[in-house]
């Protein structure tokens, strides 16, 4: 497990993106934080995480094989890349359709490798510790972390159901979840750059 507090001094180096996410979070006390820390550390044992690990391994192996094929036949390598992209798009479409049937509401969150901020109805105290699950709407990837409240300020003219801007800094997250987060941030940044070129 990474102790993210060691990385927070560098968090300004992480770029920030806005993404649609589902968030479950709750304030926890020191006893609950102590109980959760090894669970997050051993997050690789959950079924969902094991599936993600296997998918990541397959994806890495596939990219390596495509690079090898590319040395001998660029057209076949290009076809394989297109097939890989097609499978990814189909998986994302299926996931988005499942989300449409879900009662949960995705919210806009501002994310970086070091933390997250989003609007919430309630006010939270600075330095509160929280357990947080973040699911990315576009991919279905979920990260599980412990985070500390930096600030929670009332926003003027904001709707009552989301009147406070809650800013959190990640304190504990598994290496796998951190990699998932960074991969999502890079993907979102690339998508934003492509969109801006078409404006």
C-alpha cells in the first residue's frame, strides 16, 4: 500500500481533470481507519480487483505482442489495435447502459493523483478522515481509499442539494488503485485534448 501523504508534497505536479463519477463516502474514526488500512492494503484479494488485475495483465501482454507484430507487418498490427479499441468501446457502452438503468446519479468531480473535490449537501470538518469509493462512469473502474478533508466551503448561489465544495486529499490507497486512477486521468486528459482540437 502506498502512504499517499508522502506523495502529497508533489500533488501539484499531478494534472487535474473533471470526470463523471459515482461516489460513496463516510466519515470514519481512528479505530475504523486502523481497521480499514490493511483491507485497502490487501485490496488485491477482492474478486473485482482480481478481475481488474487480470484485465491489466492481458492488456499489457496484448500491447507487447502488437508491438512485436508491428516490426514484421504494420497492417496486421494496425488491425489488432483497432480490434482492441473496438472491444474497449463495446465494454464501455455496455457499462454506460447499465449505469442508465441504475438509480444512482453520477456527479462531476475534479480529480488528480493526489485528491478529489466535488459538491455535496453537507458540511464536513477540516481534517475529518473519510473512507471513499469512487467509480468512474465511463469504465466502471472503482478505487477505494482513505482521504482527509482539506476544506468544505459553502458555495454562493449553489443549489441546496450540493451547496458545499468538499476537497479531499488521499492518504491511503493501494498501488493497483493508484495505477487505475492515473490511467483514468490520462485517458480523460487525452479525451479532453481531442475534444479541444475539434472546437
